[in-house]
C-alpha cells in the first residue's frame, strides 16, 4: 500500500514540475518573440512610416 501512495505522490509532483517548467519556457519564448518583433519594426517607427 505504501509503495502505491509513494508512486502516486511522485507522479503528481513530477506532473506539477513539468507543468511549471513548460509554462515558464512558453513565457520566456513569447517574451523573446515579442522583443524580436518590436526590434524588427523599430526602424519603421523612427522613419515615420506607420
């Protein structure tokens, strides 16, 4: 019985950890993607073409 509970707890913790890592990676990806997008269009904002 104890092994089954330990396995369940392990899988729960690992699932939560994977979820946190994946959401953090997604947040960093979107942040860098937005930064690259704004950098790309910065020249057009400076020259007045909008």
